[in-house]
C-alpha cells in the first residue's frame, strides 16, 4: 500500500511542476520582468513541497508503523482478556490503547486506540472517561462514526443525561447509510424516547422501523407503538 501511495504522490508532484511549466510559457514577458521575485517564490513553493513529502515519508509514515505495532500489541492483550494491559497508559513498556493514542493521536491507529480505550472504560463503568475518549475518535468510515456516536449516547444515558443521549443517537442514525446500523440506533432512540416520556418522538422512531427496517425488527415495532399509548 505504501508503494501505491508514493506513486500517487510522485504523480501529483510531476503534474504540479508540469502545470508550472505551462504557466511559465504563457507568461514569458511577466517572468522576464519579475524573474527575481518569481525565483524566490518558486523556491519557497519547492521547499514547501519537498518539505511536505519529506514529512510524509520520514515522520508520518514511521509514526503510523510505530502506532500500528503498539495498537496490535494492545489488541492482542484485549483478545486474551487482559483488559487492563490492553488499556495501558501506565508505563512506557506497555503503552496500550491509552498510550498509543496519547503518543500518536494524529495517526489512524492512534485514533482507533482512543475508540477501543473508550469501549474498555465503558465496560468498566467509567462512563465519563469512556465518553471523553470516544469523542476524540474520528474516521472516514461512516459505520465506525455511527458506532462512536451510539457508544457516546450510551455513556450519556448511564450518566443520567437522557436528552444528550437522545441527541447522540440521532447523530448515530444519520451518520451511516448502513441499514442494520441505522435500524439498531433508531430502535435504541425509540426506547430511550419512550423512557423519557417523549411519546411522539418514540412513535416516530418505531414507525420508521416498521416502514423501513421490518426485516430486522420482526414486527416488534408494532408492539412498541402500542406501548406509547400507555406511557
């Protein structure tokens, strides 16, 4: 994957300088008049581009590799049921998910570490810590983003912040176009709205399930709509 990435960067660089050459040919008189200033400007641009690719190659990519190794070590501990070791953050020899995020927060593995750490803290009942860690996670993967908002909603619900939880379930619903994810969080939003005595909102969610996600629901939404009448 790294080789493909480098080829793309090289292609973009070549195209950039080809465009500069074309513009130079169109602007010959301008260049003759302002040769010194343009020379300085292009030098700055060139240094910026070289600096960018050097940063990508010698800083970002190695950090991604280091972060990935630490993430995988933490993931191994998690798979073996060693949650405290997986969480880490207490020593340099075992950074775990916490340490990996803190040291490599700008990398994909670092961000995913925050997500996993948040889920572990949630399981431990540390809902505010879990919420704060989950809030640090972002990803272009829309399903993961939906799961993040759903987990954050669960944190708020356990902190007795029902309104905030309901709002986050709304974000989870709209974050992804995946049918099952959308159904799952629509159902949770409906149940929470019912508990908060927001009957109209609960009915809206259960009606949506009945209309769009009946295959997943098995008709349960009809029973919930009936329950709305008695709350």
